[in-house]
């Protein structure tokens, strides 16, 4: 890692970035949130007030051209996140360029909203558990114009099998004849490349990044860009910047549906996705995943409330790890409880989409990069996914 400190000479590339952005006038209307360099690919995250967005396209192109001339840089990407109107503009900050992951040492303890507004919702006083959130503002992104709709697959709690569910549902939709894309929005725990058995670099064609083709689908994940052992130690602006880059710079092409594997919780990534993909999600919707146990269902309610607040339709709830079939004695055991998600779906007033058993076979096939829907399509586990996907496919085909 390369860092500045009062005792160290500024890194030449950091100096070049700052000088270039300043000379072009970008730092007059933006704040430099962070930068990262990996495999000769430079990424810069900027924060900007909404009223200044129209000034940026031409400046962005000039900055990318100038920065790409620097020795050792093969590609430059710049992403923008919304800045709170109440945050001081152009406040001097010491920025650090890191070879692996960025840090934000100068941000006050507690981060984002604790410092008076993160820019995600326009609140100047910071977020609170009871403050109503504004619905996301639809944003037109040319790279998404060929996508008919989007469906998020998420959960309030981690470890309930949302990624496994998302991948198998995506494979099932593709198997039904739909053109499917998959976006791994879990920046802190990207796993798409392993689950698809594909570890390649993101292809760049005529200077434009394209999705990775895997198992007949177009896919994108941070796991294609970092080492499996590398921790992603990012604050909110860099997470939002990475997701924005995946949406605004990747040439997705024509898709019937973009399936998005969401991170657990209700944080920065969720706000970014629901804002950037508002119109596509209103045509598609959100699928929630939970185990039957009460603790997981508690967080499922929070996820449901998030999508209700931002006006994204809930397509239904899937109960994962619903029951365990012993391969030795044949006995069925409800390890995590019985019908918990089904009852919760009734309480939430949303469809119960189906139950997926707790199965060693699903886990083994996922670890090996062979989703069970494709590797053992006649098995009971695959049939459970396929049945759920049938209803989703019918909904997708109805989208105009």
C-alpha cells in the first residue's frame, strides 16, 4: 500500500491525479473521495452535487485521456456519487492512493452520516432509525437501455443462502430461454466467480469493459478483479462508486432480466442499486430469501420495509434451508424451524415462492462452480429452484 504522511514524500501518481483534476476544474465542483490502482487499472471516486452533474461528461473524458497517459496506467475509470448539499464544497482533504484497497483516514469517526450527511438521501442531520427515506430518483444510464427489467435477490441477514439462490435462479431463468445477466452487488463478499467456476479478467473490447460470459449468462462481480484472499476495506463512497461503475461503464447489451445478488442488510449498496435501477426494478422487483428461524425472519422484515419505502415491488419470499433429508436414514429434520418464511410471507402480504431444502449437494455443487440447476437438473433440489423460476420467468415475459 502507498500512503502519504507528514513524514513521507507524496506519491507521484497521487500528485498527478490531483494536479490533473485541479487543472481541468473538476475539483472546483467535485470532492475527491478516493482512488485505487490494481493491475494498471486506475479508479477514481468523486462526490458531486446533483446540479453539477451536467458539467461532468466532457470533463470526465478529458480527465481519463490525460490520466491514462501516465506510465503504468492502461485504463482509467471515474465514478460519481451524490454529495449532500450541506457538506462543505472543496474542503481540502489529504487523499491516499492504495495499490490494493483505499482508506479514508480523514473521515470523522463513525463515517458518512455521522459527519452530517452522506449524500445518499439528502438529509443534513444524518440518518436515524425513524427518519423516513426519500424514494430514489430514477437515473437514465445508456448502458442499461437494452435491459427489460431487473430483479434483486437479497436478505436482511448474511448466511441464509441468498447468493446460492440468486445464481441458481439466474441459471434456471437462462435455461428457460431468457437472456440473463447477473450482477454481484456484494462488494465486501463477492463470490460470483467461484460459484460459476469462472475466474477471468473483465474483457475490454475497443476500450469498453464487457460482462464476463459464464454458463450462458452475462456476469459482473468484483471477484473477477481481486484476489480471493484480498479483503475489501472500503467506506461507503468507494462501494457506491464501484457499483456505479458496474452499471454505467459495463456494456450489458440486450437482456430480458438483470438478476442482482444483493449484500445483506439495508445500506449503501441497496440505496445505490435502488436509485440507479429504479425504473428497471419497478418492472421487475425484489425476491427475499430467509431461513425459517426467527432471527433471520426479523431481518427479513427490515429488508421488506426498505423496498416498500423506495417503491420497489416485492415478488415474494423464498424459504431456504427449509428441511434436511438424512441420506442415511431418510428422516426429515427441520433444523431451522418449520414454515417460518411461509408464515412471514403471509404476515407481509407477499407471495410465498417456495422452499429449498438444506442439502449438502447444493453446497458441494456451488463450491465446485457447478450450480445444481445445471449440473443435476433432475434432482429434487434443482426442481425446487426451477419451480420458483417458472413463476419469475412468466412475470419477466409479461414486461413490456
